[in-house]
């Protein structure tokens, strides 16, 4: 089994993605998560570019990583500058990491037209920088920026830059498809040429601009590369970087390469990284996405129940994911029974209650409910019909006040709520960004008095769909809420012609599901 060095750049390249903003604390938590997963190299930032990265490396020096090595990132020395006097390189050394990643130019166009120096000086910049960092005892990963474009434009010069890096002592040389426009066949042929002519440890760094980052990374490995750079769930500038969770799964499960020790952690750690990053994991991601092993068509479900290989290319458990059968008005009895068995084991498929559940699902979906994307609401519905549901609280009343301050920033609504739990009353008031947020906060504050674990829950997604647009503002709306406690996530649904009422239904289901799971031994 051939070893592939995985190089994760979530904290550096991933941080450049739209909508991503890591605090120092976020970066520490992600670094620890990647270490637990066993990622060998964690590229953690550019200490020469901003104060936040400098602070991170100062804090990270206190970490005791078990499996990973932090990597500081920087550029080759500036043109016509003594390497010892280069401010960015000196800042790079203050990170005190065992390994450093340095990017340099391999495309002659970038040398002459972007950094505006000579082709020979660029060679010297690469060589001087790597020799200097090696003299400081560093493991050096050299990133050949724009390599594939440079190779196609001027093959001889692009290879010269790699030869300079190799001769200077670079431990790894990474071929970068910086613009993300290369095709897999090109990447394979060019990478194979480099592996033959340059030798040593060769890596691949692909971007997703043409939708080929995963394919390009894998083809480079087939050509002889033994390092893959990317970000764990594909964060990155523009369309993102190569998605490592898919690359690792493909190489290790299907092609007998070794990337990490335990693939069963992939899905939970992908969710954890997204949770820390304050973004929702893309449900369509291969292997780790919520929809990766979701089945809706009756024929597919029947096939999977008989033999999972009929409609699944790998077992979901191999990557720590779960098989999901989506419940809808077209679902058959087998689908519903399989779903129910997850929280009511050994249910009899011939029990009359199954017919009652299917009938009720069809009635509710006719009204606009959608249970295929709301597993938690489905479970609560089943518990109610089967008589195993006990309400966690009783709402006495709530009041919402909205305020329009004509563009002024700050809270725009407040909510007062009174609930009763086993005869004990609790009244809470809260402000929020709109009535639903205010109601959500007030409800949580009241329930946390009785159920402290609800403090871990937060809404990760909130969707509203108008069901009958022709009815305009009187139309029914469907609210879908995604919630998470940092480990698990679940979805709930509410429907009403009042958006607050629909939101209330989904909010209550979300919190009651968490209460049942944590306080009543639910699954």
C-alpha cells in the first residue's frame, strides 16, 4: 500500500474562501481536529501577511499535536533582495514551525509581467529562498505556482524552476493548478513527466474552477505524485480547493493507497470543521454529505434493503456516514418501517399503526409538510401516533413586538414567553434580529432552566418557502430548520399561513427532539 502525504490548507487557502472568517480560537480548534484525524501536514497561515496569523502561531506553539505538523506559508524572497533581509521570510521564521511552504513562480508570464523581474532572477529567488530555509533546519515544501499553465506556455522554463527547487534541497515540490483550468489528461501527462525528470517527492495542488480538482488530484497520484494538497471539505478561493475528504476516500477505499488511519471519522470531522467555521456542510458532498447515501425512489430503496451494493458504491459506515431513506407521500411501507426501526427497534411491518403513519404523512404532505428533509419532525410524528411521545413543556403564551427603526442597526424585535414544565413556570424575554430570532432566543432561555444541554444547540440553517405564490401574503409557508449541537445535526419542519407559527412548529420540534435524545434516552 503506497503512502500519500495529505497536506490540508483549510486554515490558509480555505480561509480565502468567500464567507469564511476564522478567529484564532477557530483555527486552534480546527488544527486540533485535523490532528485527531491524523492529517500529516496542516498549513496554518502566512505570518508575514497579517497579525491574526502571527497570533495563531504564537498560540499554536503551546499545542501538543500528536500526528500533525504545522506548516507556515510564505513566498520566495523579493526580487533583487538579499534573502537574509527579506521581511516576509523573517516573519515566516518567527512562526517556529518545523515545516514551511514557499510558493514561487513557474510561469514565465507571471515572472515578466506580474512580479516584473527577469527569468534568471526568478530562478535565483527560488534557489536562494530554499537554501536559506534549509540552513535553518526547516522541512521545505515548494509550491510551483501556476505550474500547469507555465508548462504549457514554456515547458523548458517551468521545468527549470522545479530543477532549481530540487537542487536547493526542497523536501517536496508541489505542482499547482492555481487557476483551476487544467484537464485530468493534461495533469496526468505533465505530472508523469515531472516525476520522471525531477524525481523525489512530488505533490499536487488543484483548484475547483473547472470542476475537476478531485479528478486532477487523483490523476496526479496515478502519475506518481505522493503528496496531495487541498482543504478538508473544499473551502477555498473562488470555487474552492480540492476536496480532501473525497480524495482520501477514493484513494484509500478504491485504489489501495494509505492516506489516514481511520476513515470512519471522516463524516463527523467534516461536520465538526463546518460547525467551527460557521457554515453548513454541503449536503451533496461525496462520501461525507448528508445526501451521499440518501435514497428516495422506491425501487432503489427496495434494492438497498435486499443488498446495499445494488445502489451504493461503498458502505456509508466506511466513512462514518449513515444511510437515509427519505420519507415522502410516495414512500412505500418498507421505507417507513426502515425509518421507524432506527428509533423503535423490532417494529412489526404488519402493525396497523404503520398504515396510520403512512396515511398521516400523506395528509400532512398534501398540506405542504415535507418529511424527506425533516427526519426529526418525522420521528416526533411517529412517536405521537404510536403513543410514546411525552411533551417536554407546555406553552402558556408568548408575545412578540417588532420595531422598525428605519435602517438603524441593532435588535428589531423582542419576545416574551411563558412556559410550564412539570408544573413549574418560567417566563423569559429576549431581543433578536427579527421576530423569529427573538422567539427562538426567548424559548431557549426558558427551556435551558430545565434542560441545560440545550445550550449546545444552535440553528445552522433556516429556509422559508411560499407554497401557493398566487395567494401572495396569505399563502401557506413551509419553514425548514437545520439544528446542530456541535456533534449531530437534525432537521425539522413547520407549515402555516403565518410565518411565525410555522417557525414556532419547527423550533419546538427541534428542541423537543434534542430533549428526547439527551434526557429520555431517545436515539
